C-alpha cells in the first residue's frame, strides 16, 4: 500500500522522494546522445555526478539505462540507428559493453563500483527468476554497488519483452521495493499539450495518474532516438503508483534537483495497494497474443475481480498462443475486460469452451478440468 507516512500533496510527495532510501532512476537514450544519435559521454558523466551525489547522501540508487544501441551503431560503421530487429540486437550487444565501460569509468571517479544486470520480461512471471533478480539487486545495494539495468535486447523476443525501459524501470522499482522512481527524459515536465503548442502549461503534480492517462494530451518527443514516448512514461508512473511508489518525471539535466525533492518536473502520487511484479507485468507490460471471448455471465464474474475464467463461459477464441502466454479477455461486444495468462494452447480451447468442468473431466480427463485463466493470473484493465 502507498506509504501511510506520505502526505499525498505535491510537497508531501516531493519530500518522500527526497527522503527515499532506495531509488530507481531511469534515463532514456535521447538523454545520453548527441545530435547524430551517438553516445554523448559528457551527458553521461553529468548524470553520473548527480547520482553519485545522491548516493553519497545515503540513497541507494538502481540505474535503468538505455543507450546500448546508441553506443554501438557508430562503432559498427552505421551512419544512423539501425531499423531492423536483428541488427538492433547485434548493435546492442556491442554497445552494451561500451556503455558499461563508460559508466564504470565515470562512477569510479566518485569511488563507486557498478554491476550490470540484463533482464528479460519473463523475470516478472517466473518466480525463481524473479527471486534471483531480486536477491542479486538487493545484495548489490547492500554492498554499495550501483546496479545498472537494461533489457537484454539480444535475448528478448518481440512477443515477450518489456518493450521500453520506462516500464522496465517501474517493474524494477517494484522488485527492489523502491521508495521513489525518477524518470529522466528529454522534456522537463508533463504538459497539458505538446510544449510547442500555444497555451501548453506545465503540470507540476499529478495526484491521480490513472486520470492523467485518460485526460492529459501529450505530444511525442521529437528526438527520434528513444523508443519510449510520453504515454509510456505515464504508464510507468501508473505502475509505480499502484506499487505504492511516488514518481518524478523530468529532463536529465534536472536529475540532481529531482533526487533532492526540488520542485522540478512533474511529481506523481502513489495511489493504490502495492501489487506483485507478476500481476504488474500481466497488466501493464505484457503484449497479448490472442483473445478469449466470454459470455455475459463470465464477463460479470471477471469484472468482479475475484473469479477465475472457466471454459464454460468462453464463446470464442482468436489468435495463436501457447499455454502461459498473455491473452485479452473480451466480452461479446469486443470490450477488453482483462488480461491473463492462459492455461491452454489456442487449439485446445475450442474442444473445452462452453463445457462445465464435470463434462470436461468425463470426456477429456481431469488434466483439462481446470480454469482457462486462473484468478491469480488475471488482471482487470
């Protein structure tokens, strides 16, 4: 649950960020690159300086950093960031080493060591991988090491991946039970409209990020280097909020003031009970592979939030997916009700849908007579 000591006003939220012990800082590639899109070492060193000063004040920082492709494409002789996925993955595998070398050299000037962690999205749905990642990051923090986290682009598939480091940072904040999340980008704040539009006003505080996602008009960054637009940053703040974690969004040059709790950027209040990383991944970071269509009775049960989805309530199936893949659960009007991890392959469901558990047990065996989506793997949207 959101920290009961946090006063859910702008001053209270910023004070909680200033006093936070464990902080996740995310920086996008557009904040670390020059006009050509290649890594700008001076920008990286300025960020390292801000983080190091916060660390020296007693904070424990986890840095989620993009920039591997930006660091690698020039080294490989490309004039610009590659567009195709295999070349991006190859470039990232080269650039990640260079990026870490720059971070290691910069942090060593302040007496800090760094540790690299490359994660794939299944860390949030595999209990053993989740625990291993959590233990490693927490132990690094105990040792005074700054974990530097990135998605393992070389091993991540399009089907199962975080997709951008904004969502990765929010989920890492949940994994390490952070007390604050700082999202650094190439704009200084959230605005009521694209900053270039007349009348656009800076939003200094968002008490309810769910409403902000629905109401605030945001424009895309014009940098072209990063992959995470403003909407994904709001989604990340939302994930943090439902994890009980306050967030501040600002530009990289404001990293120091943001960590100090100064009135820069946009502060987001935490709003709900802390949820598990598994459920957060299902709800916010997973990309559904298909759709289960349910009747009115099942739709009502799903909306109630406490029921598993049984085969009897399914009236249709779309897409190709395997057991444990994320899927949409839709009503017959096409409205998304929930996301969930399905327990059967797509081709198995037509044989069981519309049938009770007893009927399935009799004809196919007990191994098929269980929920198609268990309530522990189902998240309302």
